């Protein structure tokens, strides 16, 4: 499929596809050339790019993604992923504490007081 089709199916602009290619984030196994030298993408690139988007959403940088797709050692890749899992667990704990605090504010149990409830 051509870049426009990949763009449509992934909701990524063609310019982003080109950027990923320049950064070598899209492995060459997903791209070939036709008789007119146009890029032709393998069908599997759609799922791959959806995974890239998810990893970016999870806080991975382009440089970190390059480590994951490179010939880096499995130990380096594992450490990188485990670090992100730890980061997410820490973030979950902070979000849970924030939610509990806001519930305390609503219940009038926090040191910070505001009128969130109508007076009786």
C-alpha cells in the first residue's frame, strides 16, 4: 500500500511517516519500492505504527524506540521497558493519592477547605 493509505489507516500524516523513515523507526522490512520507485508499505506496518503510537503515548521517546527496534542487546531493551513499567506504577500511585485527596476535599476532611457542598 502507498503512504496515503497508510496515513489514512493509521491517522498519521504522511510527513510523520517520512520522519519515522528518516529516523529509521520503521524497519526496512516494512517498505519496498515499486517499478516507479514509489514506496510500498507492507500490510503489517499498520499494526506496527499503532504500536509505535501506543509506546509514544506511554512516554517513550523516539530515541528509546530506536533502541527497541535496533540491534541493541535484549538486556538493554528489557531494562528500558521495565523502567517504563516502574514509571507507570509510580504514576498510578500518584494518581490514586490525588484522587483520595480530592475525595477528602469533597468530604471536608482535607486541610484545604472549600465549599464543594451546599450548606444544610
